[in-house]
């Protein structure tokens, strides 16, 4: 029996099941009251209560006809009958200001005072990440009873499709996958009968390296894509290559022919160029259990809804939905827009934004019972890759997400257009005039929202780095490498620098060891004046200047390294020209929006 159900059965506030361990300074969940679990369990010098003859006293049942008290008067306090210690009731914290009772058998001793953190400060610290994304939010909430929840999370080995670990110092992308598999009680009528679980709802969540912003990019299930060959791990440890497919719906990247989430990750990389680091997958139960755990989510519709297919019935305006009704809301398609999947995606994005706001509200974060319910519901709903398959790592992810303001979490959809090969429009294809720019913005950590605070910090940092004396162009020594620019860019840049700008002490260093999204200039401390001059010539921003080490050029003297990245615009074209952002429809997690 889990702690939550047991707590409710005994009419115990879940908050009273948390006890301070003075040896660690942390609050711990007491799952099973026992004689050995005193309020100072684990502390040096603590001794188990003893009965007559020095024997350790075991649990003692109340005598027939006597009503056992539900709660002890203070943490560890117990009724004493015949010298034995009663342990059949869970301990409760001492009320503030009440006198302490010495532990049984140690009347003259003292023990640390147990204090309940004001307004659940521990809860706020560990669960702050829930505001960032519904499924990722489990990491922070789950930290409360780490070992208890550890077994709830299911993992899948996706091999080289994702990252081998989670880094708190880098940008990261997580593929959130909702399947249409009919698992879980009450889900027999949903999705496709006999489906192995297609990628019915897919969102690529990208979090910027500086945590100033995040983008949730929805990928339509009916988008026509190429699915690459997919190595999958079988239960016996062997590997199977599932052949790829060309010109098929995106949702077939999961489930069919044994394709696992790693295949969906590879499909995203194949068609967008964006590297996916991790995945999180959930079925129909996730929406039902998570919304119930937070006592419902507020939604808004412009007109009354009475959908016979999804069974959703809502009045115009705002309503609160949870459980089956919440699932019906995100599955409804016929009642919104033009009854297509693209309009349903917009409704789902609005729902997720509302759920984020609910999970970050004070009503949730200061309620121990809601947090415990949320932690258990979310961990049971998840399947993740092995690299993040423990609650500790999920907690780290959530705390990183906590740093992103909800106003800078943008929801948008892959730009698409009707499939021209179809007479009856059922699928879509990439809008080639918009999609590449959207993908590049995500790959280059460019926000879809205006991050004013971050822009100011960047400008201040750039100004400081570019401030100072500049060496004459004739004294600038630099090797030019091609790190992702168009073929021939290094040689053309070299010619431009030597002929047009007088940087005669420059040379072509060939191709860089790896491709870079952005152009960089690495220099040693004593080359700062040279770096500032070259930055002025090339239009390099302060963030492109990387203090480091010099290299030895072909003349045997120290030189800087200029690596032309994918953002390189051509020889003689300034790199600091204003960046054009994709003009796409988007919403943010902090705004309330009504479905229409």
C-alpha cells in the first residue's frame, strides 16, 4: 500500500508523514511507522525504546474495547503501558511553542527541535520545475520520495539516437511523445484498436543554453516525412535494424514494425536537422492522472461544445476539467477550427500552457498532498530514455526548466502546407519557405519571444569584451577555418581580408574538426587587441570572441583562430547584421487563450 493511500485511510495529513532527519538536515517521508523509526532515526546516539528486561519493544495492539488514538501528541511521543512503547500510530510534529517531551528511555536527554518549513520552502525549491512542462515537472515533485518513486519510471534504450547523459550546462532538446495505445483502465474506446502506439501527439521541447527561453515545437502526426533505418534494442539484448520508409506519415515513426521512441528521435533529426537529446513518452492515462492530481485545469472555449465523438460537453467561457473530461478536451477535433489535426494542436498547446500555470501556482506548490499525488501520477505515466531514467536526473531537468520564465516558453507548430500530391487533403508537407528558418532558430538557440533582460545582458557583455584598443590590421595574425559555412568560404574570406582589409598575416587553415552553428574567434589574452580589430572588420559580436589559446601558424608565430560557422553570410558581409526571425503563429505559456 503506498503512502498516499495509507495516509488517507488513517485520515492523516500527508504533511504529517514528513520527519526531519537531523543527521542530513532533510525532511524524509515516513512510509511505515515502526519502533526503530524515531524522529531522530539515523542520528548518532539514538536508541530504540526498550521494554522490561532491556528487550526492544515491538508494536503493541490496543486492548479490546479501548480506542487507539489516531495521532501521537508530538513527534515520537507514545503511550506507555507497562513500560512498553506504543508504535501503532504515525508520529506527528510538535506544535510550535509546545514543550518537548524527552524520548522514551531518555527522559533527561534532548533532541533537535523539528520545524515545518515556512510555506513549504522545500516544496517550492524541489518542485519549481513543474511550471516548465507537464511531463518534465515530475522530476522536482518526485524528489520528495526518490527511492519510492524510482521504480515507477519505465526506460527504453535508444542507443545512439540520443545523448548518453544529461548536461546542466548545455542547451537540450526533449521529444515529448503522446501515443494512441489503448493502455490503462478506461481507455479501451480511445485511439486505434490494436494500435502498437503511434506518435499521435509529438512536441519537441528545446531549452536554450542560457535558460532565458524555451520553444515547444509541435510536429503534426500527418506530416509526410522520410523515416530512416532504425537500430532497436530487443528484450534479449540483441539489436534489430527496422528498415526505413519514404514519404509516409510522421506518426508511423513509432510502434509500427517494432519502431521505438529512438526511431521517432531519428526521424526528427532526419527531417529537421535538430539533434534530439532525450525523449519522454506517455499514454492516455497521463492527461487523466496529472490533471486529477492538481484538482483540474482551467480551460476556455469561445462557444459551447457538445462533441458526440469525444463526449466533451462545455459551456462557453472558462471551465475546469480533469480526468476523463480533460482527456476529451485534448482529443476533441470536430468542435474546433476546421475540424483538422492542426487546429487540435493549437487547443493542446493552450491546454498545456494552462496546466503549466496550474502546476506553478501557489495552490499546488504549497500543498504536500497535491505534490505527492503529482509525483506519483507523473512517474507512473512516463517512459523515458535510459540516460534520464532516474528521478534524480528528472529532478535536475526540472530545476533547469524552472529557470525559464513562462512568458518566454513559446508554443509553435512546424510550418506546413497541404500535400500537393493529394486530391482529397489528408496529409501535409513542410512549408519550405518557413520551416528551415524555424529549425535554424531552434538549432541556434534563438528565442521565438523577445527576451529583453537577456538581450540587455548580452549587449553589456559584448560591449565590455569589444571595449579597448585595436591593433592595426597589418598586425592581425589569424588562421581561417571552415566550420560549417558554404564550401570555399575560408579561401574567399582570406582573399577579402588580405586584399580589402589589409590583414596580410592571415592564412587558410582548411576545414575545422567539427561544424559550428555560429562563427567564433579564439584568441590568447595577449591577442585581445588583434581580436577586437578583426571583430570590427568581420562584424563579430562580443559573444563570438572566445578567450583561449593561440595556435602556431605556418610562419611559426602565434595566431588566432577564426572558425566560420553555419551563420556565415559570405566574404565581406558583416555577421552582426540584424537576425531575421521566422514569422510563424505562436503562443506563450503565461497567456490565457480561448479555443475557437
